[in-house]
């Protein structure tokens, strides 16, 4: 084996939604690009060769591996059992620690939440592929709320830390269009409340008949619908040279896709760039340990390769896109390595430092029913069929006294596979899936068959995704005592929802309940509500912690996502977001990464 190259024009840390678009664009500008990814490269059947299976093990969903025991001392869940998978860290190797910022007396717990997927393609390998644009109002939530009074805001502080994005929807719109074309999405423009300069969607597959109940329910409530944009190709996709096939629900919802129909960033951006001969190198199974600064420049990127050997590379431009918690953690670990140089450049632990602050996820929840007397073949559907933007309208917000809106869409694939039902039945904690099913003593023998018969193919839900109020107190830190297998301090997430988030989630959950009630003739209500008050629920929309802004007093990053006092260091995953948006964030992260790439082409 020859000596590995150790200098590149651009080094990108992370291969998901925030990193891959930059690697794609700059490699095509004749730049030498290195992508460092902590996880493995899982190859599709096509890549493996004729007659061979893909590298996916079909347990990519969280917590599907063997049972293990949490051994970290001093946590409220020390000694608890947990389940892991081959694309997520073992909680004893690299945990996240969670503390409720409003109830620290409850103690801290070890959690898997806050990880997306340690694999080439990142979270785009496992997500359900829902790819909505943010509403135009989402970019100007400070301006849009001037003079407004909110419900559920007892201390009148919900808007205290809200800032506008440093650009508006129209500035990002061309990059939305670019991402939709290059990534490969299906859906419809008609019915959406956002402006489109072009329609790059492929034709969606016919909706599953079960989704008609959701569409009817939305219609009866006066909610305008459209086909949910999904990052799954339904037609041949020229930019990535992928051929359309017959995607099934198991390929695109919660699992990696062995056939390459789901438009993760590996098959849509990185793989075609490498195949076309551009100067793009991918190094999987490499964990970046810290960055080293010289003056105002990142001079060295230190990492360990698949064998654990310490390595180092340099890059004229360095892009961090590890998913927000891990990106902030990397910046903090680098600051602890050299507080006088790197630490001062990122203002680590200085008075007023914003690094790690304003950590965000989403306000989310919904309503789920079990339809009586009918069963549906969910293998013919993808993740969602219908969505509505009606609850992002000013009329809806004024009627409910809300600061920001969100999107609602039906989950066609709810409980579509028996193994998924067994994992999630009666349980809402990502760390301890199987718990609800294992405690259901009646789900055995004949009773288990009756349960499957009644539920399989009969469950339907409407889910919402809305903006979470940014709080200065919600933050990411390094835990002083808990360390990972490389002896580095682990990420510590200190977070809770603002009281106004309860108002937002209650209003949206009620709409979801009404959709089910209006659209389904006979059903058993399985539950409705939100994640407000849940012990963890960091989940997988990991945003904020290094937000961008027009001034250094308001954000960690400038408008182009560069650390203010470092000339060549950019952060382009969800950490840059000052507000979480009223929709799933992946498409917006990708669009912004394409925007930043255009800036980097000029330097």
C-alpha cells in the first residue's frame, strides 16, 4: 500500500447532509477533497457485484442488536439494559449524557439520542426521507413576531433569544431547487405554500389506499394538501446515474437501502463524483480527534484510522459536518487541547461564549389510530403520502397565539413490519426500544398472533414538525467525568422545552387528532400528543449549538458558516441553524451546504 496523501485543498469531516454537498461541488471545481467519516461504507448490491448481497444488515434502526448493560457509574440508568446496532455507537464506548436543564435534581442519564448514524451518508442513510422546504416565515421569526403576544408564555421570554436568519427564503430558494434535483426527490409542488423557481420533483408513486383517510381528514378540516416530497427516486436519476426500480417501505424508512433508491448522500453525491474521476477521496472508519490551529488558520486535522493509528492531514479549507452535537463536541475538544490558541479563537468558556448554546431539536408529536375492519398492504408505500402547510399560515398562528408554525404529514408506513411493531410497541424511548413489548405479557402465543392480525397493516398516524423556541440555557457541553473509548470527554446535552413549546405542540397535536377523527370512519385511538415533558427525546433532528448570525455577538458563525475568528473553518451541519424550522431539516441543511459551497468556490 502506498503512502496516503496528507494535504488537500478541502477536508470535510462528515459525509452526510452538511458535508457531502460541499465535497461534491468543490471536487467538480478541480479541488482536491478528502472526506473523513467515522463510520463504515455500506455498499449497495450494485456495488457489491452480481449475485452478492449489500452490506446492510437490516438492523440499521436504533437498538436492534444484542442486549447490553450500561456501565457508566453515577447515572440514573446505570445498570439498565440497552440494544445497539452496527451503525450506532455502543453506549459504553461513546455515550451522550442528558440532563434536564430545568430539573437537574433528577440526575443525568446515558442516551443514544442525538446520534444520527455513523456511516457514510450519515443520517440520510436511515431517515424516512421526508424532504420538506422550510416555510418562508421560518427565516424571519424575530421580525415576524414583533408586537405579537403569545399564549403559553408566562414570563414573556419566549422570543428573548430569537434571531432572524442572515438571509431569507428567496436567497436559499435556488439552492433548494439545486438540492432537489441533484439529490433526487419525488413529490408535487401544487398545494405547497412556498414559492418554487422550478419543479425538479420526480413523479410520486401512487399513494397507499390507507393514506386516503389522512387526505380526506385534512380536506374536511380545510387543510390544503400535496404529495409529501421524499428523497427516493421513482424515475431514472441522471445526475447520479441511478436507475429506478420498485422501492418498498422497508428500504426507505428507518433502514439503509440496499438497492440505492433512497437518495442518501453516498449514492446521490459522493459515489458519482468518485466514479467520474474527480479528485475526491473518502476515508471511512476514521474518527477525527481534534483540530490544531496556527494563528487564525486550522493547520492540522488529527484523526485515528480504522486500526486506531493516529494520523494527520492538512487542508486549505476545513469543513466540520459531524451532526450538531458531535461537531460542537469536536470544537470543544480541540479547544481543550489548546486553550490559548484554538480555545481563544472559538471563545471557549469565555464569558458570553455562544459555543454550544441554543441547542435545538423540534417540537413534534401527532396522533395514531388503528383502523377497524380493514387491512392494507403497506409494502407498496414509502414513508408518507400527504402533507399540508396550512398550519404555518398567519391565520393559524394568530388563532392559537403561536410564535411559529410547522408541517403536518401522514405516516403511511406506521408499524408496517412486525419486527418494527415489536420494537416500538408501547415504548417511546429510543434507548430502550423493546421495553414496551417485553413488558406486554399478553403478547405471547395465540394472543400475539391476534395482536398482529388486528394491528398489522391497520395503523395510521398524522405527525407534526414545528419550530422549538431557542433557549440560551439549552446547550451542549463536555461532560467532566464521562469519557469515550478514546479517553475523550463525552457530549453532555442539557436541555428542556420552553413553556410556549407546550402551547405549540398541544395545538398541532389537536389538529392531528382532528385529521384522524374526520378522515377515518371507525378506529381505535392509540394515542395523541407530543414529546413535551418527555425525559429525553433529543431524537435525531440535531440543530443549533453553533448558530450563524450577522454579528459575532449573536452567533458562533458568520453568514457563510465560518467561525468568526478562524479563516478556514466552516460548520455546515444542523449546528448552524438559529431556529429549527417548521419541517424536517435535512433538505435545508443540504441546500445551505450547496450555498456555502458556492462561497468556497470563490476563495
